[in-house]
């Protein structure tokens, strides 16, 4: 018998060399809405882009990537 389960979404942000794992505020929110939700706490998200989702440890992981602070 097959059992389908919905995977949890996890959002990863790298800020000042640290990896920060953010929980999903609401599964019904779009990824962009989640980024806007966390932007007041992490202003670096205002210029971030979302990478393609990766399934890791029974969760769907999205990475918020920014180019702020890098040269070139």
C-alpha cells in the first residue's frame, strides 16, 4: 500500500557566514510570500533569490541566496 505524505518546507538563509534555518509560517503561503514574511527580521532577504527546491532529510529545502557583499 502506498502512503502519500506532504513534506515539510524548510527555508535556508546564509547570513554573516552562518546558516539559518527558517520554519514555514504557513504551508499555504508561496515561497515569495515566506521570503517577504521574514524580510523585516532579515533585511538581506530583500535582495535575495530563491534556488530550486531540494529534498533533504524528509523536507523540501529552499535556499534564499543573495549576492550582497560579494564582488564581481
